[in-house]
């Protein structure tokens, strides 16, 4: 419109503002606005207008963003961006836009926090495949009932690419846990770095010998001998010697774990691996200015595979939107919702069997690898309702439970909560319904309404908890009945005179 007005104004025949407005069939006020405006000013105005329209996309999340910031004053814009990506699959705004939007909200509601300036010293980057760094972290969170839960995490990062892996558990890591965590990490990476740097943790290091060598714990020494990497231990009170992993521990705790509600360790780890793919390894690193996952695609070629034998290759693979993967000329079907939950999976191939696993190496499905090419391999249960639309499934479930208002209302909330995951969530609900009796199911649903938490994960967890409690009560009742002698024997009550007569007879 600006250009049209300027062209008409520049004609040899001098037109008035009213004539231009009539010719363009627009309001005269619009013509007056642009009549004497410079192009530079117009471009600035246009940019501001575009930004306002972009920010308006975030307005529907404003209440939740404000609530997060009020509850957790130290929540960063990066954490908010990640939470929006996690909770809203349709969310596609840029990180920079979220950062600007959060800054405006903080300013408007006076939610800014004091930041501390930290100084860093530049160090040369290590070559690919050279080094990894390992450390532990711990954090206290609230569970769904508001109780404190303490968790421990093993973390490892490849020093060159900054590609990360980790495992959470509900107890401190002992030597055996330490070794198992390494095994999972090496399979996740698909290889082993030349050296790994640790602090002087007792899970790995027992003592330093006089000659400067180290005495390792027996399980760890056995593992090192098998996998042939060089363990290195940082100097005491010198965390910067392994500064990369120190930064990772803080990043994981502050960006992923902090302010999360703990449900169970499996779901927590599952959320963590999604976060790794989405944020931890999927976003540009502040120092390298590169995406760790992209750099890792090159670095993994430099990792040794001594420990991972040739007959069991571990390959990371992208999942297609139709919940399939392509391998060696064939397509393999995965359960519905795999693409939503796991954009990347691990292929474990051995003895002509393809095992498809999550990033934490949990089995999703396995197939025999056919000799033929160009085939689509499917597991029947994964496609049992594929011909039914989501709308049909929705009506089917609401009709099935229309006689039970409580279940019906829960299902409406469940479907409203995750519109893109209706099919998968309804299937999970069916599994819960089949596994538990109606009383347990309704108790779990009552909990969902009380906590205003309609996620299928919470329903499953609470149903399992209530079912366990019911079993314990039932077992106690059976024990009580078994040991209640009075129900089997009638106890005859004697009068006091009878006992007195017996005593008198004994005296005589």
C-alpha cells in the first residue's frame, strides 16, 4: 500500500490525498499516514508490525509463562522455550522470539532477577574422538503428592562435539551402576573415546600410587581393561580441569530437572532423553556456536569400537512421520506415537535380528531382517485402529462410557489436553482399564480431578499405586481372618462358682 501511494503521489498530474484514497479504494487516513513518510521509517514500522504479529502467537501461552515466572523466579527464557516445546507439540516459534517475549513479560510484571557475571578462560578445542568427561549430579524435586524426592544423575559429554548422555536413578551410583552407565553411554555414542576425565570419585578411584599411577575399583578396572580407554583424574579442587562436564551438570540440572514434578524414574529418564534430543544435543552450543548432534555425526567416526563388537553394530536412526524407519532397503513399522515421543531411535543388529530401541536402549520392537528388498514390515497391533479417524475413536469412547459421568468427563479432559495424541492416549487408557478394576480406576480418576492433572501417565501411576494398596489391605484382611481363632472355636465362659468349687476340692 505504501508503494502504491508513493507512486501515485509522484505522478506528473498532481493528485490530492482524497483522490488517491478514492482511486485505491482505501480510507483517507491511511493515505495521510503514508503521504510524507520516508521509506526508512516505513520499513521500521513494518518490522515492528511483523514482530507484534509474531509475538501475538505467543499470547495464548502468556498466562502459563507468567505463572512459571512467578513460581520460579530463576527460570530462564531458554527453559521456558524448552517447556513450551515439550508441552505443546504444535509450538514452532523461534528461540529468539521467546527470549524477547519473556523479557517484555519480566519487565512488565517486575520479574527480572539479578544476574552474576562469570569470567571464562579460553582453552584450545580437543580433536574428534579424543576425550570425554564424566561427573555426577544430584537434585531434590517434588513428586506428584508434594513430597521431596532426591535423584542422582550420571553425565558424560564428548569434549569436541559437546554431545551428551546421562542416566538418572533414585540412589547414589555404586561401582556396578557406574560401569553399567558407561556401557549404555558407549552404545549410545556407538563407540569409545580415547580418554575419559573424572574427578576423584570413589566409585572409580581407590587411591593414587607413589609413582603417580592410580588404583581403580575392581569393577571399574575390569571394565577399563575390556574397553581399552584411558581414565584420567582431575587435580583436587580444580573443577575447571573438567569444565565441560561441570557446565553440562549445571545445564542439565537448571534447564531440564529444576522445577520438574517427579512421577517415576522411568518417565523421568524418558523425558530426559527427549530433552537431550530436543535441547541438550539439538540446540546451538553457546561456546562452539554449533549444534552438538550435527558435530557428533562427524565425531562418531573417530570413536573406537573395540568394546562394541562388529557383529552388534549400534546405529542411531531418524524416525519418519509415519512411524517407520528405513534400513537396508526395507521399511519397518513402529508403534503409533513413536515419532511424537522419539524423533531418533537406536538400531541394534545381531544374528539377522533388528532390534529398535529408544535412546536409553529400551526395546521398542524387533524384526527378523528379510532377504528381500522393498518390503514394509509391520506388527499387527500397531495398526489395529488405523482405519478409524480420531473423531470416530473419540465418539466411540464417549459412547462406551456415557453411563459413567466421571470416566466420561476425564476422557474429555484427556482429549482436550493433547489433541494430537488422542489416538495413543485412548489406547493407553484402554490398557489401564483392562488391567485394573472399576474401583481402582475411579479412585485414580478422582485423584486426577483433585490435582487437575489429566495426563495418562499420572492416571497409570496412581492406578498402580491404588491397586497395590488394595492388594495389601486384602492380604491383611485374609491374614486377620486366618488368625482369628474365635471364628473357628466357641469359647465356653465358666461362672466364678465353678472355679471356686475346683479350688475347694484341691484344698480338701
